[in-house]
C-alpha cells in the first residue's frame, strides 16, 4: 500500500500492518510445521510463515505441510474456506499444497485439502 514515498504491506480491509515484510518477488508459503523453530523463515528463495504459530490468514502463494495433525490441517482449511477476502478467495483454486512424505494425514484431511486448493501433492 503506498504511503508517501514508502511502500508497506497491510490489511486490505483496515490498512493496519502487523510488521513490515519485504517480499521482493519471493513466494510466500503458508507452512504447517509443529517443529518449526520460528513463526517466519526467510531465505533467498521463499518466505515461509508458519500458520500453526500465527493462526491467522495472510496472502500466500503455496502451502507446505511438513508436520501437523489432522485437526490443525482441517482448521486451516476451514479458515481458508471461510475467508472473506475477495483477492485471496480467487487465488485458492490455483494454489499448490505440498504434503511431506513424513506427514501422516488421514484420507479425510487430504480430501478437505483437495477441495480447498487447486492441487495437492504428496
């Protein structure tokens, strides 16, 4: 959102910002990993924000489920399904959700993810 000569990132509805985050053409990944050391992991390739630490929706380009139980995954999917943000709503069917081989999700959780996102891998 422009503000004078400064660009900052904020909520489209209220204009407030939690914290400045320079994305710089890197994908933002919604991470579900109960063993992640921090809420946010930034690398030159991507920014991973752990939804399990945050429990709030944000704009993301992909989903990675590394280590999460069925209840957490289904809560995430329900929150996405109930999202009222018009910009995000239109993008969910284009998003790829990757599930790590070590993450043992039920078939029901996988069906919920397949209904919520465009592609589910893993």
